[in-house]
């Protein structure tokens, strides 16, 4: 059985993340929903929309992902999840979402662990590889740096 995933984030992030997930996993459309929180929308309206989306997903367990702890999407999601049939993770990023979609068939507890690992492992510093920043190898005969 697959868990459902509900992304609640500031507009247009939630729908953008969902589209990225569908690009990689086109078969996940029915199990991943997105709610963009619009500016000046009362939290009560956002909560009602989130409850409706969660109901439409039709799975007994849902992982809710939000963007920023303490902001409206997260505050709404905290009122939405029950900690038993649904869980909440804040700080969503694309690596987290892709990992979550990939392992959505696992238990909700395992899915939370996978999501957290995907989110943190997806953030890293990448070495600068531009030719002008690389040290010259001893066997290089040319003293000219070639720009690309």
C-alpha cells in the first residue's frame, strides 16, 4: 500500500515541487497533492482546503511536507496531522520529495526517515571545477589556461 504525500507551501512552491516529482515519477500523480498558500488567505481557509485535499488522496496514511517551520503552511499542517495516520516534516526540498515518492510504499515511520535522509543528503557543497580554479598537473606542457 502506498502512502500519500501532501505538499503545503508558499505559492507557487508546492505545485512546482509536485510538477518536478511528476517529471521523474509520472505514475505518482494520484498520490501526491499540492496546496499553494496564497498571500492574504486566512489560515482557516487554507486548513479547509488542506483537509479537502487530504480526503481526496484516499489513502489511510499521509506524509505532509511544508516549506518553513513557523510559517503559515507549517502552522496549518500542524493542525491537519494527527501523528498516527499522518506525519509532518518541514523544510521540504526536491531531493526530500523525490526520495519520499520513491519509497512511498514503505511504512509511514520508514517514509519519514527516508524523507529526512533525502532532504539532508541532497544538500551539499559542490567543488568548483572551472579550469582557471584547478591546479595544473605536472605533465601539462602548456602554460596557457584555456577558458571554456
